[in-house]
C-alpha cells in the first residue's frame, strides 16, 4: 500500500477539483409529488423531503413557526439541500420569513444558517445524526414556500474514491482526511474566496456558486507552513492524474 499526499508550501491559493455528478438539482419551478406540512418528525427513514405548509397548492400560512426534525442512527449523518425556495425576500439584510437550518440538530443551538427569498441551500451535511430545520413566517406577505431534500449517509460504509471534486454534501470525500501533524487545514468553499485578488472566484467543475472547491487560505499562515490532504491509499498499477485548477 502506498499513501499519496498533496503537500503545498504556502505562497499562493490553489484549488483542486474534478467532474461533478449532481442528480438532485435546485429548481426555479415547484417540484412535484410533495405536500408540505407545518412540523414533521422523521425517524428511521433513509431519505425524504420537507416542504412549507400548503405546498404546493397555496402560499404558506402567515404567522407560523414550523419545526422539522430528521433523526438518523449512530454513526450516520444527514445530507440536505433545497430543491425549491420562494420566501418573502430579504429587506435591508433582514429575513421576515425564513428557513433556519441547524446542522447540529438542535434548534436551541446558536449555530444555524438562515435563508429567505430565493436563496439556494447548497448541499451540505449535519455534524451528527440529527437535522433540525425551522420555518418562520411573519404576519404579512406570503410566497410559494420551500422544499428541502434530505438523505441519510453512513460515512463509515461509503466507498473510498480518489475522484474527489468536493461537491458532495460531505466536502471531504470518503477516505480523505486533513493531516493533523501539519500547520493548518485546507478550506472548502463556494464562490469567491474572502481574501481579495487571490484564490478562485468560483468552482471550476460547475463554473458557479453551486460547486465547492478546496483551497488553502494563506492569510494567517507563514512562510514554509504546510497544509496537507491525505487521500485513500492508491492500490493500482494504472497511472493516476492529479489536476490543479488555479
Ligand atoms: C403568493 O406568492 C407569490 C410569490 O411566489 C406572490 O407573488 C403572491 O402575491 C402570493 N399570493 C398571495 C395571495 O399571497
Ligand atoms: Ca412574510
Ligand atoms: Ca492539517
């Protein structure tokens, strides 16, 4: 068995990426075959969708707070993404109606991602075996609603692959890991990197904000610092090709 390493000495930002295979896509038109509810608890199901109350026939109800909870088993995580988003839009940075996604699974947790208007919830994954989503509408202005698709993954059982484009809900592909003995870690990101005039402005695979890429944020690193990703062992007599886009 041979290990294969990607080691980059600091000095610039680089991104690596490969082919995408996205089957579920966010759409501007309402997906069919799902009826929304306010509140939902799902245990022991492998995949499903949650949607706002009255979906798809009518706009969502005013003045509601709906909680959706998906519970997976030990060692499992839950991947999710939006299929449709049409909420009252953002006004002066405030979302009057919003979907809050809690990757920790706890709606009392402080860490959540808030979406409103037509903002896309890109594929991501929970930190543990529970996903919580909260939908809140205020007393005026309703819209078509939202649909979120979710599915359970068991990382320990996922087939290791060298072909990693970082677009999957689990950003670091099965069998890949961040080296811990080095100075810092690779970052997974969508869209333009935070530091100006450096780093990619979008993912090479998809050419837009949908795709995710890996890069090293060198702003807080020093000369000769390293950040390494470790791939699964390569057991093959064929040649392999490593491609960087930067
Ligand atoms: C329903 O939502 C749409 C936006 O998707 C909005 O234009 C329309 O005014 C809403 N209708 C009602 C009755 O709230
Ligand atoms: Ca509203
Ligand atoms: Ca590291």
